[in-house]
């Protein structure tokens, strides 16, 4: 007998169902712009170092790596992604992590969620953004029983961090102060970064509230110059308790490595390490060593990231104007990585989503995605956002983790886009 109800199919599993149905109906592969995973592999120099380190019989390359920092991997990750030199910041601490998703699950516990029994669990408040790839909400609220307050990202704000909206959300939830504020900058699905001013405003709020601040910076390596890493600002505020997480998954097209780093204020990181020590055994050590060796030539590492960023930029420079020409309206500008985010129209393909028999009764964001996949084969990920006045705002995310510059893709894609004829 199952102990967990088999209800609420995972969003991505649902999209796979839509894709299979399209192929069964048409005999064609879908034009899959839903995937948010890199479709390339690490640079040849990284692969060569990984192979060399895997063959090295050094014990440290093949044993547990709970807190190991082989070949100064952590220093390289932090400097590359934030510009911060750990040697110059003795009040900070950084450790390797086995991926950001795993580390995120530990954060509510690192804030003491498990201390004080049921009352503490029910009262500890985690703030996170919506729309989002919401791992922190699933863990903090659904799995661990904490309280969650959603801080809305709104298209009229271009999906940027808006502190008055956070204050209003806390007021509405009757929460005097949060314990943990968790953001994803640059975001997913809203690939928008944060400015120095936005960080400083949020930092002041967290210091006054005595809230811990965490940024999931998985996409920071692929960000344009408009984004500032949290670490580069937070390091100047020793009274702030904070952390920022980086990963090789997006920066080097290496999600299979399950490797990253977390940096932040010393007390927070030491709390995190205590939870982590009872929860995982660290990343694969020889992969960490390979990246540590790679980071010894920081100019080469930066060039590698810039090359990847340029590849996605070329893809975006094709896809974004194509969707605009087709009549879709952007929810925000893409400032990092490979996600584009669009407002869902009232009508598409000649069908009014709320009334058409194929989509009537479905949430508008899902209705749009279902119908567009069924009729055109163009696949996205649907999200429900919040409009400025608080009403739901349906959104659709299209990624460029596919070779959208292939002429055969473009011919078919452009032909199908002309059929959309969205009306808002």
C-alpha cells in the first residue's frame, strides 16, 4: 500500500504526456522548448581533466567529500561566479555542495525548523517567490511543515524583486517577520537578475527582520552585466546572515556532476554544514578536483562561461523576436541563461481558451500549453503568476535548450508560429 497519495502529477511529467500524445497523433517529434536542462556537454578541457582525475588513485579523489575542498575548488567557484575572493573575507565560509536542489532542502533545517517541536515548525516562516521552480516551498511547507509566504513576481514590475510586494504579502499573511527569505536571481521561469540597489534594499529588510537571506544563483554564470551577485554586496554587511549557491550545472553544461558551492556568513554556513553532515556525503571528489584544477586558470574558466553564454544569446536572439512577431507579449526581458517568459493570451489558434470544448474548464496557462502543443508541436512550461492587483496571471515559459538555429527547426517553427494569432 502506498503511503503517499498518487495525486497531483508532476508538471514536467504532464508535459511529457502532451509530447507523447502529439507524436502519436502526428508521427512528428515535438519542438520541445520546455526543457530547462543544457543540451550541450562540458568543454573538452573539463572532460579531459575529469577523466584524468577519475584515473588518479589518490585516496582523496575517491572517498567521501563531505567538507573536502579539493584543489581550492570552492575558492574558484566563488570567485568565478561572484568576484569575491574568500582569502580577503575571513568572516565568510564556503563549502562544496552536491547540487543546489539538494542543498535547498536542508536550508529550513539549517534555520532551526526541527527545534522546538510542532509549534516551531508551524511558526517558522519561509518567504519565496512565485512563479518559480518551487523546490523550497515543497520542502519547507509540504515536507517539513513550515509556514510559507509567497512573494509575487509581477509582469508590470518586469518580474523584478519588489520589496513593497513582500511587505504586503507578509501583512496579508499576518506574519510579523520571516525567518528565511529565499530568492532565485537570475530566476526560473523569469530569467531576471538583481541590481546592487535591489540587494541593498532587501539586505536592510533582512537585517531589521533578523531574517536569513539565501539566493539560488544557478544561472549567475550565464547572466549579462545587469545582474550583480548577492555575495559581492552581502559581504559588506557582517550583521546579515546570508548564503548564495552556485552550480556547474548551468555554468558549464554539467548537471550530471551534481556539484556546486555555497558561500555565506560563517554562522549560517556552519548551521548548514551540521544538517548536511547528517543528510549527504558530499559531491563526487574527483569531479570537484577536476574543476579545482580547471579554475587554476581563471581566465580560461571565464572564457568557457562566456562562450556558453554567447551560444544561448544567439538562440535567444532568434526565438524572442520570432515569438514577438507571432504576437505574444513578454512578461519580462531575458537577462540570463535560456528562459523566455510570456503572457498567455485569451485566444490562440482561433480558440477562446475559456470556452473552446478542448480547453474549457482548464486553468488558462495549462489550456494554452495543451492546445498549442496539440496543434503546432511547440512545447513550453506553463506557470501561474500574479497580476499587479492580485488576480492570477497565466504565463508560458519557452526555453532554448535545443538547437533552434537549425534551419529545419526554424522552417517548421516559423510556419507554426504564423498560425497562433494570439489575442489578449
